[in-house]
C-alpha cells in the first residue's frame, strides 16, 4: 500500500482527524488528493510513523522521540488530551500498513 492510499484511507475512516492538520482542515476526505502538498505530507507521516516503530523497543529513545515530536508540534496550537488521543486511529493505520483486515 502506498503512502497516499494509506493516509487517504485513514482520513476516510476517521474524517474528524483531518481537522488536526491546518492545510486540510475542513476538507472532505475525497478532495484531499487534489491538494498539491498532500502527497508529500503522506510520505512524511508514514516515514515518521515507521521511524517511531523502529525505536519502540527502546523506552528511553522512544520517550525522547515522543518529547521531541510534541515540541515540534507546539507551534500548531493548543490541543486537548482528548483531541490528541489517536490510539484507535493509529491502531487502524498500523493494521492497514501491514495489510491486515479491518478493525
């Protein structure tokens, strides 16, 4: 599955997640493919996700990477813990990434 299809499928399943991304906020999932920067965005998201998976077995490195990820995203505005709860969406993303069946 390519990056574009993976993230497109993710937003189709969880359309409310689109609003966490200023370049796509308010877009219908079906219109995202026409947004010029969407292809590079999908590659960046999947690459970051895979990088985090690689270090998942090292608690210290993972904690440091998570702190850096939060720091890198601070400029994007305040978000509540509830809004930032992406466990179910990431579970779906992870399963789709490895071609597993629906949740």
